């Protein structure tokens, strides 16, 4: 009857709707409660320092203080929940009455006012629940920081760090914050590792001989996946490809796929084709020396790779080729060409092949690649080729060059040479004159190039005569098509270095990077990771540097990721989430991998 009286009087109805809205806007106590966590985390307080530096577990006083604060919040939260249980019943009754009022509203304006009251009441309820959930999450995080790992019943109660994740695996008593595989910390504060955590790449069945792996290569795939190629010396030098997915907790692997059943596959390299994440290109040679250079197209199918018939692109091959993906399912193969003369000698030069891959229809094997043309980038013998994409249409190639047969005398050494190529329509054009970084040093051995962003790249190499490893930064001037030295070669390490591997978070395309990594890069610089080895298969040592001023310089370099065992060969790639996938092999051919986090602070 009381509601009927109000419904018959528009003025009373409006007053009722307004008073109902005000009465349900009881948010001050919850807002005050939500301000308390911010106050407790204010600079200067002990709990703030403990949380920010991840040291709460190391101090008994801090641990007691954090635990006591969490107990107090829990008590207040229980009181609020007890109050809300009574309020929910009353709110449900109020809503039922208001629904009845709407049925008897005399004007559309009165009906709108009552609906506004119902919406306001529902918003108040949702805000109370969200606030209580936030406080419960805050309490669970406080307890985990203080060492109580049984504090959270679900991941919704935790707010892990940017480089951490919530683990609610079966068999655990509670949800836990952990650092992503490749980082160290407590899940709230995570930083790059000081030592590698290595895992076997190939799990051999019980009683079977382990695979003897050689010619390691790894390539990044979209979706934070990797493709690893290798030659198995224990199985007639057959080449294999295995696809792995990088997850927060580690890697998940599919079964290896044979590259070619008919021939051996020495130094296999592969890339994912642009535009279609299911298709790959692989290049290899059929013999260690004097073999045929082969190029084939592969398509991923349920974690395995189906390869089409290979195409011969070069003869008399004895060195590792480099492979790079270009738009429209095209690839560039960089290799050392040997063409026989009638006299029995060879004409030698650095060559690049432009080819188009034909994946074919689903369910059928890919077709043989189409060879579009060959282009020379160096006259005379070349070796130790390394490439890096600067943009979707351009790339840099570093190599060791011998004497040009067209030159009467050698004026300077070309042991550390670099050039740039660009795709101009259907043609591959080397647009810069080759630049020598060490014109007075002949024996330049291991090397690696990697893009740093803004057409800049790092060139890292080992000078054998000096027994020094150096690193330079160069940039392509797009206007003049000339290479500019941004940082002269600087010393990285002393002593012999048998291998060098460099990767950078400055990927050529944002589609390769995860959303969380793109968000981190809004506030943090790109990172450069360099992994060096020493003589006699000693332990490898990693170094992480910040890429500053748009790629023009490096800073804040710190050593990280020391290998726990001997390393004789290495391959690496950066994942889309800012971690490095580092692949190594020892003298027995046993391959291991490790994840190395690059972001965050140490």
C-alpha cells in the first residue's frame, strides 16, 4: 500500500527514487578501506620497501608486520561480508518492490527515475563486491610476500608482477605467484637470471642411445613459438625440425620431424614465411663438403612439419648458408658460391638467391620452390655469413671476404665486412658499398649481427690475431643508402671466443611480440643479449645491455646467464615476450636449452 501511494503521486515517487539512490551510495567505508593499501605502500614505510625490493621474506620484523597487517584486513573484510549478507537480502526485496512501482508508474519520466534507482543500486552492489575482491587480493598478496604460500585459493585473488604469472596447477594447495621461466624472483619482483637453468632438448626413450646433435639453428615463430633445426650424427646425418611453444612455466615440445629422408642435411636453417604462420622455408646442404645446396617449403600441421620436394640452388657447398624471410612468401638465401672452371679451379663469390615458396593447398604437400634470381654481394671467396632484418624489405649481411680476384693488390683486410640489401619490386639490390670494420686485421672469425631498431644494428666479432671480441653499432641512412658508424668497435672480452650469438628485443614486426611485451616496451628500453664462449669448450657467458637513444648506443650492461656446463656450439632467438631461447650443445652432441629473461631490473 505504501508503494501504491507513492506511485500515485509523481512528486513522492521522484523523492523516493532520489532517496533510494542516496541510501544505496554507502561507499565511503569501502573507499577508505581501499585507500589503506595505498597508504601502507607509501614511500618510507617498511612494508613499502619490503614489497618493492622483494625482501619481506628475508626480515622477521618485516614478515611479522606484513602478516599483522594482513590479519587486520582479513578481520575488516569478514565484517563487511557479514554486513553485506544482510544488505543483499534487503536489496533484493527493494528491487522487487521497485519493479512493482515501475508497473504502476503514471508517466515515462517516473518510470525512468525508478529504473535509475535500480541501476544505481546494482552499481553499488557491484562496486562493493569489486572493492571486497580487491582487498581480498591485497591480503592474499601480502601473505604470499611474507612467505605464506597457502594464502590464495585462486588466481583471481593475486596480482603477480609484470614478469610473473599465477600458477594454479593441479596438486597445489593454493594459487602461487611465480616468475616466468627464465627469470629469478618471487613472482612479484622478477629479474634476469645469474645462471642458466638448462633442460635437454631431446628426451631419448629409456635404453636408447641419445641423439648426437650438431649444426644447431633456431628461429622465432609467431605465437611465442620456436622451430629448432639440427643434424643427428647418430642417424646418418639426417636433419630434423622440432616445434616448441614457450609458456610462462617453460617449453612444450612436439615430436621431431625429418627434413629429408633421402639425403643428409648439413647445417639446416629455417624461417617462418611472412603472411602465413603455418609455412616455413628450410635450406641445407647434402654433404659436409662438395654438397648440393637445397631449399624446400614446409607447412606446420598439428605440431609437425610436412616438407615438399627440395630444389637445388647451388653446387659444391661446404659452408653454412643464411636464410631470411621477405614479403609475399619469398626468401633470400645468402651463401658462398663456387662455380667450376674448365681448368679445375673455382670462381668464388658471395651470392644471394631470391626464391618464392609455394605452400600448396591444405592436405597436400608443398610444391618445389621457384628460384627467381641470383645476385652477387662480394667478389672472391666469402665465409661466416650472418644476416639480420632491418625492416620487412631490407637486411644487413656480415661476412668474411677474401681477396677480390679483380684487384691487383690487397689494399686492406675485409675480414669484418658488412653490406645492406633491399628488395626493390622483383629484384634484390645491394644498395650500399661494402664496409670493412677492421681494415688492418686479417683473422676475423666468429661474428653475429642483430637489429636494434631505427635501421641500426650491432656487429659483434672476434679478432683472432688480437684475441679480442669487439662490438660496433652502425646505422643505415635511408636517404643516402650509406652505412654510418654510430659506435666504433669497443672491447667486449679478452681471450679466444669460438662462438658469438646476439639477439635483440627490437623485432622487425610488432606482430611477433606479445601484448605484455609491447606494454613493457612503453616504459622500458629494448635489450641486447650477447652470449660468448671461450677456448676449449669452457662455460659460456651472457651479457644484457639496454638499447638507448633509439638504437644509437648501449648502456647499463650487466653479466647474466652463466652456463653450468661446457658449451661447444650455440644458437639463439628472442621470443615475443622478451625472453631469449638459448640453445647449446656440448662436445658429445648433447643439446640443451634455457630461457633467459631480458626485461626488468637487477
